[in-house]
């Protein structure tokens, strides 16, 4: 994890637009001509983010959904996408999956680029959205007294991955074709004080929200709904790829979407343990079942 954090810190030394939000968020926010646009870019690498030999149609679907999930976490309605992909013998399947995903979400293709190379191959997509609410939610707005919520169940993607590994494609849907919760994000944008999608594991993403907000996220692991047996709860909270929405709401406010309350937000001074990992970004900490988490290492997927 330290390698990724170090790289991001070096990137922060480059000329940044204010819309980059100091690279603390999953998307950039640009105000242009009375419109507020949200832009994001994610990549999938064969054998890392997708299984080797996976149907290219599923790869294309996941590429679209993961990027639209970043827009969903900002309450943005998709405007269009730019796609870049490495060509191969299964490129017709990739185009078929791309079409299926774009039609499903009602999003047009704006352009992109193709290259030859690999293995492994990599694919990237830039998604552009229009903010449905201003200010656009960020990771960094959670305030002491807020409640912490999450949509859906965690660990469904892990269960799907294991089903795929066992040859059961029918049971692998949550891993192969995740859903971007665009409608839920739009509904939450006016009321959430902080919001992000759960892509790298609930615990790691909650740690990131705490650091960005400069507040403690105090979570109860038993409160988190999971899609795995109870004995595997810890795996469900760390594995990632679920693309649910993690968000904070003011105390007493019920969410406008189906979600589960999993914790609260506290001041970092309330326990005297904020900033214990030496990072400079916010001073908040993740408190899991009463125990401060001093480092992000091992909390989820590290790039």
C-alpha cells in the first residue's frame, strides 16, 4: 500500500486543476459553462482485475460498470464514455459486451483508441457524467455525529469469483457483471455528507473515507450484511469488487435507498488515536469493533 500512496503523493506535486480534488477522490469535478461535469478513468488488467481466459464480453461489461460506479458515487448521470482496449482474437466478444453494457445504462460511446499488445492485455475507460447535485459529494465530507451506511451486501463478488473458478458461470454474476448504482447515487447526492463506491474492500475504502474526512469512522463488523457464511465475514469485508455505495448521513436522517447502518462518525480527538499511521492527509482513523486500525495494509486490494 505504501508504494501506491507514495506514487499518489508524487503526482500531487504536478500541476493540478482544482477539480482534481488533490487526487483524494475517485473522480474530477469540472465546472464549465454553468454545467458541473464529473470525469473518471479506470483500467482493468488481464489476470489482475479479470480472470485469465474470461469471456471478453464480461470484461467489457465490467469495464463500463466500474467506471460508472465512480460516477454513481458522485451522484452523476452518465453523459458518455471513451474506451481504450488491447485488440485480440476475441475483440468481437469485447464489442458485444461493450454494446450490452452501454445499452443497459443508456450511455453513448464518444470514442477512444485501440492498440495491439500483451499478454497480459489491459483496457481503460473514461466516463463523463453530469452532476445531479452541487456540491458534488466527496470522500471527505463525513462529520462527527453522522451515521455510516452501506448499500447491498459485501462479499458477493468473492462468492461469484469462487463460483467461476469452480466452473459455475451462472453463480458468478456478481463478479462477472457488477452493477453500477447510478440511480442510488443520484438519490443520495443531495443528502450524503460523504460517499464513495466500495471497489477495493469495505475496510480499506472506509479507511480512505476516514482519512479524507479527518474524522474517525467507527464500524461494527457484525452490522455489515454479507453474502458469505459468517465464518468468512472478515474476507467479505476485505475482498472488494462489490461496487456498493459507502456513505455518511446526518444523524437521524433515513437514507432514500435501501441500505444498512454499519457505524458512526466521531471526532478524531474523541479517542486520541487519529493520525496514528503517520499520513498527512486528514488525521482520521478507522475504528473497527472498538480497535483503531493504524495502517491500510491488509485492509483490502492494493494496486
